[in-house]
């Protein structure tokens, strides 16, 4: 019988600068039924001294005999965790006091969800609040462009995670979370709580420029896999085009419009066969992307207006009379 509700998994490697704040933010949670599993992955700074300074019985300290790197440490932590749920925490971030309570309550109420993240507040070299979409289908659409979770904000249902023979995969180094979370989403439900539950630190020790190329290359492989699940084989140009559509970075030329429409039609046709996404959701989502692309098509005017309605995609976008008039006037004025 599981008596520990949550294992908070915190890998540590040379993290002395912010470690006390990270540990303190977990020990001060309003939710108390957890273990804080700290795995020291061969730190050579004062991290161990800081960890050993705590006498809280909820801390379980494990020291790797040698530095085995992050991915192996995460997989080790999953294997030895005692909790019904596994919450991730990094040694340089801060969890807000109600984080574990809110995530526990959410997972208890949503039994089909395997992985749940949250919004998060940026601290350090940047400021602001990052807001991620809430429901499974929208998250998986976002995953076609990038990982749509803040890794240290997530909580996972251990019983579902254990069904994967491979958890964090070293093949996808620097994008291992993107890979794993996408695979979870291919099998189970995903969610994001629409509240900032974590302060995520941006600093010089974040993924360095030297690792950026590896991260981009591995991320591209993951994106191609997700597109293939829908039934579309894409290249890097298709991926870049879809990203501009999703992130509203339109070029605003007829060529761009035509390429966008073709890609979106390919996705619609493929999903009808694969049923990767629920039909009504996918058709409505793709149609909205098509409308946004045309509506923001620069100085193309009436030509773009006609392109929208001449496309078979438009039948999935029901426009009110008011929106049609507004749409027409916007395009007419750009002649």
C-alpha cells in the first residue's frame, strides 16, 4: 500500500547557489504528505553540505557514486520513488507554497491525466509569466512546435509512467523531456493548471549555446514523429512553416499563403484517416489557423479574402455576419 502521496524528485549537481531556496520552497508546502528525494549526482561544490544541514524526515538523500548525468539520474529517481505521484523540481527554482496541493487535487479529480504542468513565473535574467494551454488536444497541437511544459513544474502519475519501458531517453539529450512528454501524450492525457505554481530561474547555467544545436536537432526528430503520428511526413521546411503559422509569424505573401494552405490541407486529410486527433477539434483548430493566416496576410487584400473562401478548409470555420463584414473591410482597405 502506498502511503506517500508525492515524491518530489530533485536532481542536484553543483547547485549550491540556489539550492537552499529550492529545498525550502518544498519543505514549506501547504501539502505535507510527500518525500523530497534529493539525488546528488557527484557535486564538487558545497551542495552536499547544504543538503545534510536539513533534519526534516521528509528528505530522502541519495548520493550517486559518480556523476551519471541528468537523464540517468531522473530515471533512477523514478525507479526508486515511493509516491503515488512524482513531481519534478530543479535545484535552482522555487515552488510556490500551494503547488503540491493544487497538483495533487487536480490529479485526484482527473484520473485519465498522466502528466500535469502549470504556468510559471520567470525569475533571474528574465521576468514575466509563461502561460501554457490547459487541455490535452491543444497541448498536443502545441507539441508539434515545441515542448509545452515547464519540466520542473510537472507532476506525473507513477502507475501510468511505469508502463513505459523507456522513460527519459538519452537518445534525445537536451530534449529528453520533450520526447518523453510527447510519448506520454500519445498514450495518455496531458494537462496544464492555469496558475503559476513555480518560479523558474533563467541564468547563464541554463542550456548553453554549445548544446543548442543538439537540442534543435533532437527536437526536430521529435516533431517529425508527432507529425507522422497524424499521417504526414514533413521536412524541416514544413516544420518551420507550421511554426510560423502557430506562432503568428506570417510572411504575408501569396506564396506563403499557398504553402500554408497546402500544409494545413495535408494535415486535415491525414487526420481523417489516422484519427490521431478528435475530428471536430482538429478541423476547427486547423480552420482557425487558416483564418488567422489569411486575416493577417499583410497587403494582399481581396486576393487573400478570396483565397480563404476558395479553400475547402474554410467550411470548418463558421463566420458570423459581423466577422465577415469586418474581414472584407480589412481586406478591401488593403487593396
